[in-house]
C-alpha cells in the first residue's frame, strides 16, 4: 500500500513513495481521498491516466471534478486502464451520462448518508452531541460557538482577522507533510493569544482539509493528523509592539510569516521568511518571487494589462539572497490559470502564488 497525505508521515507505507507520479505509475488500485479545490480539480487527467498500468483501476468516492471525466471515459473505452468505480460526479444528480454504456465501470449514486445504518448513526451522534454540550464535556461539533469574542475591542478583532489571513497565506507554501505549527504573539495581544491561534489554524486548514473546519474543532483536526501545535507569548519586540508570527514546519522545509496592524486599522504582512515586506492581505493577492532584473516588473504588468487586470498595489521586499525579490501585488480581479502560466513561464520567475481574500 502506498499513499500521499498532506499531514501524516508515510510510516504505514510498504513502499515509501513521495512523488505523486510514482504513486500513479506503481499502483494497481488508486482510491482518491482529497478535497476538491483549485489544486485538486482534474488532479487525475489524461496525462496521469496514461501513466497508470493497463491493469490498474481507479476509485473516486471523494468529490466529482477531481478526475477529468472526459479523459477517464476515453481511457476506459480505449482500455488504457482496466476499470473504474465512481460514487461522485462533476454534475449531480446524475442524469444522462455516457459512462453507463461502458462494461468496465461501476457507478453508485453518492447516497451513503441515506442508508438505514447511516441514519441510525446520525441519530446517535446527534444525541451524543447534545449530551456533550449539556454536560459541558464536548463542544467539538458546535458551529456557532463564539469563544467569547463579543468582548473584544476593534483592534483585537483585527488581529484575529490578521491571524486567519496569515494562516491562509501559509497554505501554498506547504510542500510536504505538516509536522509542527508554531504561533507566536507579542505585546498586548497576548491576552487573546488562544483565539489568535485558533483563527490562524482555521485559516491554514481551510484549503487542505476536506471537512468543515471551525474554531471549535481546529485543535482536534491538528491532533488527529499528527500535527504538533506550539503557542508562544513574548513581550513586545524591538520592531513592533504587537505582532503575530506563524511558522509551519513540514517534511521538506520551514516557512515563517509575520504580520501586524498599523494605525489600529490596517492589516499588514511584514515578513515572509527572511524577506522584509509591507503589504495588505486583501482582495486578490499575487506573490511573485523573481530574479532581480530591471524589466521583470514591467513584463508582469504588461501581461496583466493585456487582460485588463489593474494593479492596485505593487510592493517588493528583499531577503538574504540579493539576487531574488518577492513582489506582493494586489489586483482588482483574479487572473485565470492561463495568465498565471504565462507569467510562470518567464525563466526569471522563481515562484508565483495566488490568493483570493474577497
């Protein structure tokens, strides 16, 4: 058995395969268990299906859209793979579907929660949840639990928003299995450090967990996925009185992002690793790391301008590597994948990340 997981290590694997392509090539059965988001849409496409063994079978009980259905149909009808089983589809409820004519596919109607056993289990869980709340022992499934946020002043509420934004900024930097998340607060906001930690975790898990993550269950989510959470409180630092720093250690590297609030009303990101920055985490944000050459900013602006995308803010920062610069670009609308690929193809572009804070 082999697997690729976003959090836990591979200690249960017989073969410790880390590359996604190797899993595709070596597996006899592939079972998909990931959320549907921008990164996983068409995760299994024509390219991946061609990599699979002719005797391999693929199963999707996660979300429709993770497997490219047109590519899968072609692979099945041309015997590129042996067979498939689908419980989820791009368009549900399923009406007309050409998969039905194929002999090498099994389809089920995504109705697992409608079985007699599932209904009994739901009733049991509802009763257990009510008992947990009234005995003050378990709030893990409460959706509208405020964590006493009503008593916060405007500045404290902004720091909660900032911590959530820093968590979201961390997501695309994660390359391996998350092992530890360290959340450090400084200054007066130490009084609400617990709430800041929960908001940072909620923002970080938002795109990588296929379940509803709330302030109530983020700690359990981390624990269930083998992630260590460290919370640090310090006195005011020499540069900023109040600040939040979130450091994520995964199996491949470590990423640290720091932010503060200016003038009691402006959220600012002031550092990513050793790159000193100053930008707003809002609306559509693009982070570009590039070789520091005079014409790069102009080329990026030209590509965006061709698609009538306006640059609201363009701020740059440098780190220890003087040959590389990070630009934080706030746009009036989100660029599509093709446009992002055009920017990424420039040999002087080292990395590009897209965020939507709208």
